[in-house]
C-alpha cells in the first residue's frame, strides 16, 4: 500500500475516533468524572485531532519521501497511542480497576514521538528548500 494512502487512513481513523471520544467526554463522562478530568481527557482528544490533520496534510504534499512518510506514520501512531491513550486512561482512572498512574511515564514518550515527527518534517523541507 502506498505510504500516502496509509497516512490518509490513519489520519481519518484518528479523526473519527477523536470526534467520538470528544462527544463521549462532553456527554458521557460529565456525571462520572470531575471537570478537571474531562479537561484532561479533552487535551488527549485535541492532540489526536491535531495529528489526524497533520497526517492528512502529509499525505497531500510532495516534500517528504515514501521512506520518511513510513517513519512519520509510525511516530504519529505510537505517539498518539502513548500520549493521548495514556491521557484517556489517566483522566478516567477512577472508573477502572487498572491504575493508569502506573503507566503515566509513557505520556511524555508519546509527546516526544509527536514532536520528533514535526521536527523531521521541518528539517526535510529545509533540506529541499531549493525545490519550493
């Protein structure tokens, strides 16, 4: 499968799941967790949606190579799972029997992977500046 198609599929998947989770936070969690926890949950949703759009952007441009797009796919996938996924767990921690605080250390790792994906795009475009 072409790397651009994978980026579109992952971006759309993150997009529709993000919309569903955002609606769930606004309407399904309002009586179950604190307002602070809902705000935390919504932070995870925001970053998921931002990166869904990032993936869709990446799929439509020609400044990155297929090899870089493959790397970006994995960085964003793992970044969102670690960052947003752990935030969802931490925000709803009181609703589950699993203590998500035990795996809170993966949140900054996910954030670092997301930052790295943006940095790689930045430097790749700089490297190709003569073709802009």
